[in-house]
């Protein structure tokens, strides 16, 4: 009898991989054993040569839903064969296997909660090895129940039997539970609100009653003369299983009551999978406006949850790729084109896109089944702060924002924001990578097999960090903007957790070149404390390298061209860059060209007040008195009369807090301001540029670039893209009364044409035909698709970010591979 030792590497633990192997081996007539260890899963299989060959060939095709196989290595095995095929105890000999990402409820579990004869009927915490919490609940490795927040819930005999049965899909499902032994759900009123108290529920909380049929008639008090809901498990500990029994009617009542509150226009804080959300009826204008004011999020679009695709289609258009993304087990927010019925205007003010997601936990599924309209489901925080994950924190920080709290006592260990994706250039591309994707590892390209472990610290905004070890890189979930002190704390804790989960000991640290970034400063302190080398990585080089790594470009591959367009990043000699044409690979880069550097009067203030960028651009390209004489009647120029222009002139003339910058982000801000789009203030990063894209989209197909809108000049040996002609054309069209949507479309077409011409010219000079497009500005769909299509028409190979964001959320991956390449001879 032949024998094979088969090593499986990848996401193969805690996802039902061993039971799948057990089933497959028995089907193929094999005996042997399978177990987890520090490197993944080891299989010893015995049988005929033909059966073994068939078994090995079938493994990659019969993976459970959450598994990912990165490698399958086989060796001959000469030892006695057992009588049957068994799953045996794990052998914890090191840590090299990644933890799976949290996953949306699988079809089998959805069937369980919909079946009145099933013991998990309408139970909001139902899960199995194919779905449910992973990263959000893990405290340590290995991924066993004792190392998760489910350790507080001892399994009942029925759940234990499932957990111990290899033939059951809940075999070793670490979050396995049911109404008898698992978490419970309850509803509380905000202590600071005027909502009436019901029931004796202790000194800190008030229970909300359930009414089977609340009147919606105007003027009636829906809470009058109702029976208190008797469900109040102890805070932060396992509820008494006997007291709650297997009856889920109380939790069902809670869900129905929550739905009724949402219908009434209340705001409810909901404890979800990776954090709290704030929810309200998305068709109720008063509720949405109230949520904006209370949360202090005055303009940025809200995310939405719909019951199903039919509900999505009432309000937005979704093609086949977008539908698949919505239904994916990662369940991201997908940005869709608004159409059909209208939601409250405050959901996405001034934006033609709606960010929809589908229910991804049983709790969300059961709640949405009670509702006829989508709900706003936005992060449970005050604007710019981290999402709440602890009940008491939510009660404190969301007091005055939420009217009610829908709570449970399964701890969220790791904060996970919702991921965000958009269909661009024919592919779903991540704009924010978090729940459902992190901490999936990226297999590194050829040449990185023996790379020394590196910790890359990421950027200041949209931060994520990266752990690189031989053969793979693990990029964290979206952490957020480190300017916020609470986010900094979250960042440091997450780094330590990831290091512990992966048994990771870096041999070098990689940071951004900008010394003011808090991520850079923390990286320097970590490196100094541990005596490690600290490598500084130029911002736009990191964007380039991240895209190469994602596409599997080998370490020794020839250099590529790149257009890296973003807000700004530190360049060489302390300059601020943001519109760069590079030639580079993992080991280095050359700056071949760039946008014309223009002053940023007020520095960071210019990022919040787009009019400053417009004024600086106009001052640079045009003679001011002549400009006023010809175009002084334009509303934007008249508004400038009320601005401190003399102060800005002094700043720019003397180079006082007015650094020159080649940023394409600020370029977009300038043109948006002239078209009266958020000229005075942008309430969130990119708001003006997004408005310009939205305006251009309606007229884009019928317009073309302005003739002679740009010039390619030489500046200190590099190609400089200048825009005198574009400014003259835009001002002329505005003065002539042309439609602003058409002008916005022509601006986009001009940028696309100039970018393609620049890259093609550089391609001829360097004999390079592969081009990377990255940086946050390339989240603009019109720009990305236009430049990519134009380059392909010229015979170029185009590489675009997809699984990792083009914005700074993907920067850490690039830092990590650059640092690794520096250590490989």
C-alpha cells in the first residue's frame, strides 16, 4: 500500500478543511490521518497509487468556502497504515498559519434560522465552519475556542456533539452555539434620553418593552401600556443558560421591537460583528438629518443595508459584477449608481453613488426581514473616532446620538470596519479593506521566498500596517486616521495582536519618508527599542511596489512605468509630491516627470479649503489684473474678494507655510472650486474632487478634451505637465455660460489625454510598455478607466490595484516588499 505525506498551506485552519479532507479521503477509499500544526495542515494518506493520485488532484477543487490553498506539497511516506482515516489532535509546533477573515452567514445557516423545526430557528448568533466570526473574536493562537471571546460560553451537549463530529459542518467551529448556550440579545434605552423606563433592570440600564402591534397613528404614544420585555443577561458575562432556556422568543421580540423603533424614526446603536453601527430608516429624512447632526458627520455619505437584492434594485443600479460582490462572503459595501426610488436626501448629499451592503450576520438578516426599506448603517462613533466595540463604551460615547442600544454580550476583540468596494475598469476594486478580507495573506511573488521578516508601518491617513515574512505578506484591516489619539491607541494594540497571532519577530521596520507621520515616528521608536534597522520608503514608490506585489510581478522583473496620483506624499529633498511619473521596481525608482508644482497656501489648510488651491493655480498661470479684467464677473472670482488674498500673496512670495506641491488631488480641488463645488470648505477628504467626478459623469460620454489644454515642459531634467491652456479654456467656457457638467467632463478628458500622452512619451524614451496606475486619485472611475483604456489602445500593459486599495490603505504592502527587497541580494 502506497503512502503520501501531504502538506497543505494557506487558510486551512478553523474553516472546515480537515473535515473536508476526512470526507474526501473516505470517498477515495484511503486510510490515514489529518491534523493541524504550526505550518498548516498535515495529511498522511494510504491507499492505491491511483486512489492517492485522485485524492491529491481533488483537494484544490473541494475546499470549504472559507479555505484558501496556497501550496500543496507531497512526499512519499513509508510507514504502517492505520485501519481508517481519522482527524487527530492538533500539534502546536510554531505559528505559520493565518487566521481566516470573518465571513457572511452561509446558505446552510440561513436555512437553519429560517426553519421553525430547527433548534436555531431565528437565533441571531448562528454560525458554522463556513461562516461567522473569526478575526473579530480571536485573542490568541491557535484559533481554538479558549482563545476567543466565545470562551465565556460553555457549549451545551447538543452543540458539543456537533463540535466533536467530523461529519458535521460545525466540527471544530470555534464560535458554535445555540440559544441554550450562546450569546443573547437585548434592547436598552439611552440613559440620557427622555424615553420612559420599563421594568426593573438595575441601576445603569433601562429595558425597552416589546409591543406586538405598535400603533403608527399620529399623536399616539406607542409605548403606553405595554408589557416589559423580560430579558436582561448580566453585562459582559455568559448569561445563565437555564434561565434563558432554548426559547428564542425574547430575542425575536427584541428584533421586532428594534425594527418598529427604526420605522418610528428612532436611531439605534447596533452591536454588530466588528463594532457598533448607528442605524435609522434611510427613507426618513428627519431621522437621517438627526443622525448627521448628532454624529457630527455633516456631509460624508452614509452606508446602507438592504434586506436583499430586490430592495437594492429599488434604489440603485447593480450589474452582474456588483451583484456578485454584494453576495460575496466578505459582504463589502459596494458603491452603486443611484436610480429609481429616492432615499432621504441626507443619505448621500451631492453624491450620485449609494453604498449598499447586504446582511452579513443572522442578526442583520432577521432585523432586515422585518423592514420594508433600507437602513442607514454607519460606524458607531463620533465623527473621526474609532468605532465602539465595548458595550459600556458605546453607552457612554454614543449617549445622545443613539436613542436605543441593541446589545449582546459576545465580546468584540478586534475592531473591524466594513470594507468598501467599487466596480472600475471591469473589476471590483477595494477602496477600504477590512471586515471580510483582513487578515488574508498575500502570497508574495517569485524572489521573496526567503525574505527577512519586516514590519511596515503604513501611512498617516487610511492607515493599515503589514507583516511580511518569507513567502507572504499580511496586511491589517483598515485602522483609520492616526491624527486621532484613540485611533493611535487602536493602531498600537492591533500591531501587537498581529505580532502575537503570527508569532512574528521583525528583523527590519519600514516607514514612510515623511518624518511627521505618526506611523513613521512609532516605527522609529519600535526599531530603536529592539535594535532593528529602520528603512524609510518614499510614498509614491510604495504605491508602485504594492501594485507590483499584488500582481505577482517577480523581484527580478524589469522596471515599469507608473503614474501615481494622490493627495500628497513626501518626495526627495523634502518636497511634496502627488502627481508623479515614475520608472521603478521593488529596489528603486526614478522620477521621470510630474505635475507642475504649485504652492499650497496655508499648508494643510489648503486641503480643507479648495478655494486656496484654485487661487494659487490661477496666480501661477495667469496675470491677475488681466484675469480680473476678462473674467472678474465669474462668481468664484467675486467670492475671492472676501478672502485674505493679500496674506496668501505674502505667504506664497516668501514661501511661508505655502509649500510647493505637485498634487493631483489639489489640482482637482482647484477646478472643483472654480465650478463652485465646495470651494469654501471640504467637510471630508476628497469631497470636492468627488463632486467634480459626479458632475462630469452625466456629460462624460458626449465630451472630449480641450485642445491644447496642457504642455509637457522640461523642468530640471524632468517632464513637467503644465495647465495654462486648460485654465484659459475653463474660464472661457464659464464666462460663456457653458453647462458646468460639460466643463467638468472636458476637464476629466483633458487630464486623461495628458496622462496618456505623458506615459506614452516616457514609454518611448525608456522602451517600457508596462504601466502601473495607483494613488488615491485613481479611485475616480472616469479617470482610471479613461487612462487605462487609452494606454491599452497604445499597446501598453496596465496594472491596477484591486485587492488592496489604491489609496494609502495599500501603502504598507508596498513599504514591506521594498524593505524585503533591500535585504535580498
